[in-house]
C-alpha cells in the first residue's frame, strides 16, 4: 500500500446513502481506510434531512427492480438496525385510500404489485374498515399496509457515521469539503476540494442532488441529468393531529413519479401533510423564492426537462398553483380527511428531490449506478433510498468489492 495515500476508498456525500455505503464497506473490509467527503458543515443536510421520515413498505415499486428488492430488504435491515442501536422507530402502518370509483382499478393493481413484492400482511379494506383504522378518513376502499413505519433518518445517518469511525481509527468523516475536480495518477486519484486535496485509490460518488455534476468531473455521461423538484409540507395543529392515527396516502396517479399529498405522523409526535411537487429553480433551495441562475439554466437548457414539462403541463400547473395557495393545498388534504380546516394547517418544511431525467424527458424510476475504472457513480437513488439505505449500501459494497478487487 502506497504510504502517500490518504484513503483506500473515498465516498463523496454524507447523506444516508453515502453513509450506509461507507458503513457496509467498513463492516465488510475493516482494514480499509475510508474517507467521507461532505461539502456541507454537517451530515444529512439535503434529501436525508428533508424527507418525510417514512419507512416504506415497497408497495409501489416494479417487482424485480433494484428499487423493489432493496426496499424490501432495506426495510427489514433498518428496523433491526434501529432496534440494535437504540434509534426510535415506530412500525405504525399506513392505509392507501381510494376516494373515487375511478381509483379502484389502480388500487387493485397496487395490491397485486405489493403481493408480488412479498410485502407481509397486506389487506384490501372497505369503507367500514377504513373508519375503524382512521375514523376521520373518508374513503370507499383501501389497502392496509401494517409494516410501514416512521423514523428520524438524520439520527440513522449520525449513527452510521459513528460506526464508520469506530471501525477503523484511520477512517474520517470530513465536512466542508466540496469536490471540484479529479486528477488521475497511476495508483490513485487526487480529489480536489474547495479547501484542500485528498489522495484515494477508489471513489464512490453518492452526492445526491450533485451526483451528475460529480460524474461529469470524471467525464461520465450517463444520458441523464438531475432535475430538482421541491416538495412543500404543512403541519397539523395538535387538535387536528389527533385525527390521524397512522399514515394516510391517496391512490397515486401512475402517470407521475410522485405519490400525491398524504398525511404522515412523525417520530417526534406531529403530523405533516404534503408534499406537492414543483420544479425547483435551485437544486438545494428549500423556499419558494430560492433561485440559482446556474441550476435553472442547466435544467431548462436540457432537452429532457422541456420534454418532461410538455408531457405533464397540466399536472405541473396544478402543482404550482397549490404551492402558492393554502386553500387549494387544503382541498387536496380534505379528500382524505374532510374535517380539516384552514386553521388546522400551518406551513412546514420543504424538501428537494433529485429526479434523474433522460434526454427523452422520461423520469428515471429505478436506481442508476455507473462504474468506470476506479469510480462508482450512484446517479439516481430516489425514494425509497432512505428506507433502503442499508441494502443499497450492501449492493454498492458488493460492486466495489468486485470492481476494485478488494
């Protein structure tokens, strides 16, 4: 081993996927020196720290896809991980509710999909059973998914980082390290950051919202671009929160990659409703006014973005209108819980989803991982990546073991 190498493997990005990957590598190869480079001053500052905190079941994902396989395996691993390390988790279940006759066929397709994915204890329920589970909810039919849960993914991320550091005293988690370039050498790659440079034999890109840009620094073009979509949440007042016992979801429209506005209990005791899904003018912008010329230009100059917008114009206008209208947002929530009023909701957090879009304007649904020499690039890891993080990390660890001949 060359004495001038800082790390054997460097993971770029300290979101939950990057940290889970580093954890699985450290657990499998404890003698390797692992570095984690994060451009922010803390861990889990973007998608991990702004999601709904839901431990997903795998109901929606295409049977046999990487997304479905890792979600099922990842959920089971995450529950065990949380219990082992004292991280609060509640397996509270959820219901997916049809409120109109035209949604019943899609509800049946969801049930069949979940059955093929091996989700335990799925149950199709009628209006009476919906009322037993969620007395304030209105619906004509639904699916009860008992294995869905809630957790604080930031706490999971912090625990993963601690375990990586405990595994080997040479492992490091380095914040404030924005990667700006690579220099290849015979036995290592010099990773240039905003403040210094690090030498590493191998690199794994888990940069989330910036993953395509990191790949471009490695001259990788996977035929896609990250297009950011912001999701806004509202919080329910305490009295209104008592109307929601578990998680309540609508039947999703299969034409779009989003699940629709839903009601979600949080591990800290509140209830959130949302999110919508609107184009974000800044990749890491969490307010309606957030704007970046560079991010906006790179999105709108990309042919795939314009094709995506053209195909979904009506849907996009509706989402944008609701983003600026509390009343219209409430109307969406009232489809599920009719008794909610304007006084029951207050603006909450927002998140930005890194949606990979192809040049033909198709949102990439499954995970996308590209390998090149001593690099692995995780270019699309959408929801349920947080739920599936341990399984995704294990999958990447196996790829790295084989590709890097560890």
